[in-house]
């Protein structure tokens, strides 16, 4: 291992940088969390103070849980995120496998075409997407959001996964072919487990923007029954008055599921079972 | 009709011709080695036989049956790869039994076949381990075991020893030779190492740039090469090529193996200075720089004390010399 050679000084410097970055990144989350437990007056008096016995107040959480169907929103967000994630990973991995494994005419062009989506934001097509959803009767359904998010996530997934799949040993796939495995078995049983860390990376990158998105839920699915959590929280932000207690409480609650999903995937990031497969 | 017949096999990637027409028949039970420098197409040829690549033209037949359109798994072949290519998520036992399981063989038969192969390769204690828990040599033995379990008509080896260290390579080489005798199966073996080719093969196929240069038994290639390429490739250290004109001969090039040159301190045909000496115990290699013929290698048996910069005289044994024309083709006696 190379770690032994890195001097203590360098190690301290590296950790200092990383800790500073972590603090900066976590600071807003921290501020949201502490303020969500404070009374309205205390939030404005001293935004950075920790909640004390006098300022502690659960009014934000009670408002959120009473007003609107908060668990419904929660569920909608979960369904949309998990379903989109599933389709992005499935179709992305399949397309990446085809692009990296098979030689066919137009292989490179197809790859470039798919990667183009990374550079062109999907929101440019909002009007056309809305027309399409209206025409197909999908407005105000979760399916509309799942379809759009799957399309949005695929380019990056295909791009990253095809690079990783190129690195999976050809010998291993060929050994599978000689042993009589079908191309599907080779894909699901040999290749997918070996690119699991890459799949986890793609999952994290895909999941966060979907969970946080306000744009498409607002346009494609604003009805009460299909609202996502980000859209649902907006009821507390008014044009003139904003219920900060409720907004902060809603945001704090919204962090939880995404944190759980992230923890699941990040474990995959670290675990590597490639060792010993080849060479 | 042999175990494997290739008829006019070619392979092109786009406009690049990798295999330029190969005709070959391998007999039942034969150990056939494809040898050649990197990029000569030997691995591609093996992959065409395995069905992992399609031949652009020509026919591949295994046991008289045309298999061009047959999937690799249905060709009754087994392949051992350079990188072992074991399934990382399966135990050794499952790795070895997977092909039979895919073919729908009964569980008890699979267990019996795996145990039989494991006995042959002394893999018994490793059967429940995963590939990650094995050493390189053990992994390659498992890969060979996986091939044996299938009882194929044709074994294909793609540089199986290249990733092993020198000692293990010799041991595994002997193991493969023993397996060939024991199983009596037809084996095709690809390597760039001419020592592996010489020691294992019943017949060697020397390839260069997608073409077969010569096919023959190891000693036939050693004693009777058809051109300078085969002469230079077979035999280690490499054959010396001398400008025959300077020695008063009619041919263009004279090839003499390092063991067929006599070395003397006093007199000889070609004078030179010793530039380097390698003592290997059983033999001594002396590299002599000559003004007329460049650097020549002499192989002496036993220990010899030559010093660098010492003057030495070389005398090629005319009876063991090979003569080639300007195109590198061998000139036969009296021809």
C-alpha cells in the first residue's frame, strides 16, 4: 500500500482540506436542522444559535404533519425517485453493455448521440414534453415524472457505465459464452456485479436531482394527490408571508430518505468484488 | 478428416486483414501449438475456432462438422484463458460445474465430473473457495479444471502460462503435457514462447502476419526451417544470420545456430572481439562482435572463461548451416 509512504504532514494537510470542505458543505444542513426546532421569533433573533429550553419549539413539525398530506407527498417522491432510478440503471446499463460489447455500424455515433443529453438540459424541451404528456393523458400522474426523469438520467448513466463496462475483462465474458451462458446471463450475472461501484455512483448522481426537482412536478404533476415533497413544501412559502418553521421542518424531514438511499449506495461504492476475478 | 479442419479461413477488421487465409488440419489427439510474434493473429485464429469471432471467409470444421454458424457453447470445445477468467462470485466447484449446469446435466453427474477433474489437478482442498482466495497458479489450475470437466472434443489454450512466474510456468507446462497424455484429447495451444511450443507440441504452426509460415513437428522446424523467419523464431538463443557472400558462398544468407559455431582463441574463419559473456552453468553464451558480420552468438556447453574485449575466432559448422536466398527462402542442398 502506498499510504505508508505519505508523510504525516501531507496527511494532515489533506485532512484539513477535506474537513474544511465537509464543514462548508454540512453548514446549511446544520442551520436548517437547528432552526427547524426553534420558535419563529428565535429563528429571526439568532439564526445560528442552538435551540435552548426557551426557544425550543416543535411548531414547524406539527404544522407540516397537520397541513396537507405530507406522508402522501413523501410517498410520491419515493415512488418517483426509486422507479426512475431503477429504469435509469436498467436501461442505462443495457445500452452501455451494447455500446461497449458489440461492434456494429454506427456504434460510435449512437454513443455520441446518447451522450449529447449530458450537454443539453432537458428543461429546454419543457413545452414539448408538456404537450406530449397532455396528448398522452399522463398529466398529473407519477408516470409522467418517472418517464421524464428516466430520460434525464440516461445520458450520464450510459456514458459512465459504458466506460466501466469496457474495462470488464473480455476473457471473462468469453469464458461465459464458451460455457453456454446467454448474453443476458453474461450481462446480469457476470458484468453487472463487476460494475456495481459504477452503478452506485450513477445512482447517487441520478437520485439527488430527481429528489430535489421542483420544475417538473410543478408543471407536469401539480395535483394534490401526486405532489412530491419539494412541491408540497412550497405551500409554506407564500408571496408575502413564509412559514419558516414549517419550511425548515419539511426540508429536514426531506433529507432523511435521501440520506438512507445514499448510505445504501455508498456502501456499494466501497465494496469491490472484482479482486481475484482476473489476474 | 481430423479433429479440426480450417479451410481458407480469413479475418478482416474493417480494411485490416488479420488472418490472410489459413488451411490447417489437426488430427484427433494431437497437441498443436500456434506460435508467432505478437500481432501475428494466433489468438484471433484461436477465437475463430472457439466461435468468439466470426471468420470473414473460409470454413471451420470440428470433427468433420462445419461449425461456422454454431455458438461457442455447442462446439464441444473448452477454452483456458490467459487471465484465467474465473467467475468471481462462484466457488471453485461452481466455476468448474457451470457449463454442465447450463447444459442441463444432473446434479450428481456434475459433482462426479468436478470431483474427477479436481483429483486430476489436486484441487480437492480448494473446491469451496472463491477465486479471490486463490494464488495465480491455483487459479490457472482451476481454469484448466473447468475445461476438463466439460470433456470437450477440443481444448483451446490462449497463452495460459503468460501470467505465471517462471518456476510455476515450468510446473504448469509439465502438468498440461501430463494431462494431454492422460486425456488423449486434441489440444490447440497459443503461445508466443517458442520454448513452450517446442516442449509441448506434437506439431507446431508458425504464424507471421496472419499467414502460416510452416507446420511441422518441433524437431522438423528446428532441423529443417523453410525460411529465415522460422529459422530465427525456433531455437533459443536465436540463429545467427551471416552474409554468405563475405564467406565466399553462392547463397545470400547463411544461418548458423549458436550451438553450431566453434569458438577459438587462436584461429578460425571469422575474427572478432568478445562483447559479452553469459554463464548459465550448464552452458556459456558468448557474444562476439565481428567487423564483417556484426554481433554473433556462440553457445558453448559447460563453463568457459572468455573475457570481454578478448579476441576470438569463430568457425561455423558448414554441415549444420542453412542457406537462404535474398527473399529469405531456404535453398536446399544441390538446389
